[in-house]
């Protein structure tokens, strides 16, 4: 059974993107990442929000990696949660306007592997719907000061997590 995994690179002050979704901060920190290399073959599908799917690309200056998941390191079915699907179909991408339907389609397509959730808002929605199973954070040695938080829920929510691996920020959502 496929699990939903929210994975993100995060600054040490808790941001996964800078103001306005800026991902340029990540560019200077890209390089060999054994944990990412280990994760990629375990991903069967991606579930992303529209902002993450069409947003700022840290690989934009590298024509071989730009516009591709994990800089071209992964390919497969992608599901984008949006109320504004493009008029022209995109090969390999399914645009869905309902979270439950998007999760079901992504899990079916993942074939028992992870559905990798991209985007803080989609991850928050999956968590609220009791669909998110795990969270993996790649800590990046930088302080951004502002931007898109890893998890943001005004008014507060206490979500209990159990550590899966001692050597990484990899957690299981406790239900």
C-alpha cells in the first residue's frame, strides 16, 4: 500500500521557500545528497500543489535539469491539485480539483511506492484529511527569515510525530 510522504528542503529557521515562493536560495546548496538519492527510487508518484508544480525552479539555470522533479532525477506520474487546470494537457501530469480523488489516483499510480507530496499547503491539507503518513525534511544550512513555512496552521495544531530514522529528520505521523 502506497504511503504519502511530505518531503522538503528546509532552511534552519523553518522555511521551504522564500518570499513569494522563491527557490533561488536552494541553488547554492544543491549537490550530492545521499538521502535524496536513496529516496528517489522509492517514489512512485508525485502529488503537488499548483504553486509547487508551476512555481520557481531551483534548477532553472540548468537546461538539463530545469522543470523536472528532483532536477531530472525522477520521472513518473504527477498529480497536481488545482482548481485551474491548463487548457492543453501535459503528458504525464493529471490535474485534479479534489484532494480525496487526487490522493486515490496518486496512490494507485504509485504501485506500492511512496506518493511524494510537494508543497506546504497540499501537505497541510493531506494532514488535515488524515492522509499524510510520513514527513522527511532535508535541513539546509541557511536562515531565510521569511517565506513559506514547512507547516503553517494559524491558531495552532499539535501533530505528534515519531522518528523513523535517528540519522535524519524522517518522521511518521501518529494517528
